[in-house]
C-alpha cells in the first residue's frame, strides 16, 4: 500500500483511477493528486518504484507503462538451463577475455517459440568485431567445430550438431538486465529478422505465431525493441508483420501525449 498524506491507498486503487490502458509517470502522479491533493510529490519516485516492484504495472517503452492483470502477468525473459557445452564456452571466454562484451545463444532454445522444432543445436557466439579473430582462435583449440561468420552455403556444408558460430555483436544492443551473457527478449526478436545465421534455422511463415507467444509470455520493452530494430534496419519489417499477421496490439502505436 502507498502512504499518501497520512492515509493509505492500495496500488490497484491508484491505477484504477487512470482510464488509459497505456500511461506515463505523469499520469500516475496526477491520479495520486486527484485522490489526495496534499500528497508530498517528493516521495513520488519511491512510490512509483514500488508500483513497478509490486507487479501491477510494467514498462512497455520509454516513459510508457501498462496495467498488469494478475492472472495474465508477463515475466522477464530468463535464459534457463544452458547446456554443458555452452557453459564450458562461457567459462573459457570469461577466463581468457574477462573484459570482453559477448553473448551466447543455443539455437534449440528457440524451440520455445516455434512449431517446427530445431533438431540441430548450434551455439552462436556474438562478440565485437575486433575480438572475433581472437575468439575464433581460442575456441578452435578446445572445440571440434568452430565456424567464423559463415555464409549460408558454408554453414550448410560445414555446420553440424554442436557447431559453434562466431558472429559480430552489433553496437548498442538492448541488454538483458538479469543475465550478462544472454540475449534480452528485445534483441532476440530483432535478430530473428536481422541475423542471417538465425534465419537458417527458421521458416519465415512461423514468425507470426512466435511473435504472439513472445509478446504474450514475456515483458517486451517496445521502445528498446524498435530503437534496436531501426539500427538494424528491420523496424518496418517487424512492425508490418506484427500489424498485418498477428493479433498483437503494440502499446507504442496507441496515441497519447504525456
């Protein structure tokens, strides 16, 4: 509960006073002031953080929030149960390149979202361009199949179950707030459209259903997603697929002014 000027209000009471499905910080403050004009606004930042932590609203964009239904609450994307080989790769790279920024992904983890299951597991290692050669040399000493940014033809020819693929990590990608070496859900969505190596495993016809599963199950920050998608030049493609081929309602498409 929030202590507002000597009284207490339930979190839901504050949000119920906001009529919009999508709102900003200023809307929340205005709702509190309507219920208690004597509210000390200097405490607002603390109370606003509690509203987020309580789980009755979620961030869906930059200064953009939505109410959460307790029976249908979305969760933060967590990369769970990494394979033994991926864990070994992470340990090797962290030991030899402790300051490097890199991400790891097992392609079979995409089976959570796609009907046509991926049988061949490939471990993708994304790292900044200047370290790609060093990562390749390090990993090929320890693992039998390491490919350096392969073309589709090269991957079809030399890739096999358990192969490791070194790819360039794009700058200013949306980071996973919980797991340093894992993709955020926003980066994963964008890279399904932008990274040629991921397209090798998935049929484009399966994308709409996968997007619906992702947006229903996980918290997606649309501002971060589309900022990154714009940098990768796939923002129009993603937005068109969402609007034309799914039932997803983008919060960032709703028109309002804060």
